[in-house]
């Protein structure tokens, strides 16, 4: 499908205002349009019945609010939903909706595929297909919310976002920051940056840049190895920005933390590879040496046939956690969500198998 039309889902009110001025419309029409797109989460101009029919037709001629199509939808036994979407140029995009008792978390993708080649991650096998636009990022969240609550309904307060789907968000920096600004608008989705966490494999210059942004999201760093030797092997990005540089950037980032805010290191637990007590001591020493007051999330590896790793045992994860605790490092074990539908960390690779339910969904839903 070709796409020459402007995708308005990623446009802040100011851009909509410019567009409607070109159309010779008054500014309040832009506010109505923004409300329809972001607060009501409508993806078809025709549904925006508070706009005159002629304007709706003109918008549909020049622009679009729906560039992603839902290819399939997988529902896990734990309630997690994985939405496999397609861009207008037929690339896969995955979004995961994780219901929790008090709030929902939406895990979105910043790129189609990923170019980073982390050895334990299935997304890496796709290679980088393309970086997503701001509109494609916002539209993922809109589709996930509509799938859960229906279009036109109020966006539930307290929805959390994590940029932990496919791709390296720090290499989609401009799209991501624009999307976050649009989503934070209180007359739209009103998901403030304080509810957003961006995870990076360690793009050092962008960590530094993020620290300078006043309304910035929280940061998580995927560490997964305490030495350059091992990290070079598991996460080749380490050859470009080795641990000393990464730790120095984290140390600087710390200065931008708000009271009570901590940043997180993520550590994928790979059986017999990075999960010994010695590795735990090395992790603790690395963080303590840099006097970093971070917490560590231990993520048991989510396996896939084509990945040459197995998850660490529960006992091993607990022992690892105890070694960290003894050295003053707070660690949490992340419960895998949606493993059965290939929705868990590192499993997003546009898989069409293992569907528990594969329901068709309307394009504008
Ligand atoms: N590229 C960014 C964003 C992806 S977040 C990053 O690397 O941080 C995805 C998280 O899942 C990362 O912390 C990554 O280390 C982790 N991960 C990747 N493959 C995994 C797997 N097979 N099992 C468990 N976690 C995995």
C-alpha cells in the first residue's frame, strides 16, 4: 500500500492547526480534530461526526489516521495480548498489551525489526527493516487501547508505556520524542512522560541527550553481562560503546534523576552463560565501583527454538539475586508475561504461530 498522505496520528496540535489553516478552517477545528484523533482515538475521519462532512472528506483526501493494519492478535493465558501489525509498506510491527490489576502496560516497538544483533533476542534475527515514524508509534498505543477498551472510550488513567518492543528506541530518538510529546498532551491521550520507560541496549550519546530533556521518560539499560568480554559476545553494541563508557554515561544521567526516581538495569538470565555467583559479584562490583544507585531487573531468558540459550533455573535466579542483595544491590525478578504467544521480552519476531485466539479485527477498531 502506498502512503503519500500525511499521517496525522503523530501530529501535535500545532501541526494540525497549520494544516487546517491551509484548508482555510478556524483554529477550533484543529482542536476538535486533535480531540477526535487522540482523546477519542478514532482512526477514520468519517467517524468524527462533530466535523462538517465537507471537512471530513477533504481530510480523507489529504491525510490519514490509520496506516497500520492489524494482521493478527494473540491472547495469552495470562491475559497479555500481542498485536501483530503491518505498516503501509508491509513491514511487521508488534505491540503488547499487558493487563495488570491496577493499571495496564503497553509495550510498543520503535523499529520494525532491529539492527543490534543481540545474540539472545529473536527480534535481532529480522535485522533492521526500518525505524518507525512518530505516527506509527502513537498509532500502536491507540490500536492497543482500542483493542482493550473500544474506540471512542475514555483512555484509562495511569496507563504505562514501555519502549521495550522491537527495535532500539534510542536509534528512533526523534520519532520517539515526538510521539511522547503528542501522547503527553492532556487534551489527548494524556500519558505523561513520567509513565513511560525507554529501554536501551546502550546507545551512549543518546543516554546523554536524554538526560538534558526536561520532560523525559524513565530510562532502563539492558546490561546482561558484567564484563566487556562477555558483553561483546552477547550484545555486539558493546564493541562500539564498552562498559566503561556506558557506566560513565549512566553516572552522568544520574544527575538528571528526580527525587525518588531510579533507573533500572535489565539483566537477561542465560543458563550457564551469565548467571553464576561470580557474575553476580561482578555485576555488583561494576555498579558499586561507579556508585550507581540503580535497581536490577532479572529477566529469565525467554527461549525460542532458534536461540542457543536456555533460561536460568528459578534457584539460580534467586541465588544471583541474593549475591546482589548481599552487596547492597536491589534486584527484582521479572515475571515473564505472554511467553506462550511469543509476546515476552526478546520474542517479538513477527511470529504467526502459537495463536491461542486469532480474531479478525476491524481496521478502524
Ligand atoms: N533494544 C532495547 C529495547 C528492547 S527491550 C534494549 O535492548 O533495551 C527488550 C528487553 O528484552 C531488553 O532488556 C533485552 O535485553 C531483553 N531480551 C531480549 N531478548 C530476550 C530474551 N530472549 N529473553 C528475555 N529477555 C530478552
